[in-house]
């Protein structure tokens, strides 16, 4: 199957931050509202893969969580995830794009200007 290049637009921003102490003068990250990226097939999890079957078999029954879950969180910021949606109406496929860690994030065009009235 041939992959075509289409323009995608950001529909949602998932920013998971925690409380932090420190310098607030960190670099601002500014991201454009539209990106030119490849349309990929959705990578759905295959329910019958060997690892999934093994995990489900181990989890079934009594006993709670069988695999280890991580408890020692050390980061003060979280990674920002952008949800991209294809602009063309025939495709409308969605995918996520990860931005690196940052304390301040803004989309291109959503800048705060002094003395400007916010319009809805």
C-alpha cells in the first residue's frame, strides 16, 4: 500500500503536568497548528499476539496485578502529546505526535498579546 503525504491539523493537546518548583524562565515551545506528515495505518493492538495471550492468561483469576507497576516517579514535567487529524475529508485519520518535555507550551497563533481583547 502506498503512503501518501497529507496535511494534518492538531485537534487536541494532551499536556500532563505536575506541580514543580524551580526556574520558570525555561524556553517556550511554539508548535505550528498544521504539519505535513505521512498518513499511517492505525496500529491497533492485536489481541491474539503471543505476549497479549500470555499476559491475559497470567492476569486471569484471583491475585490482582501480576506484573510489576512502576511507583517511583521522579520527573517534574510530562511529555506533551499532540493529536493530529488529517485535513482531507476523505481520510480523517488520526494519530498522536509526541513533543519533548517542556514547562511552557503554546500553539502558533495562540500567543498572548498585551492589551488585546480575547474574542470567542
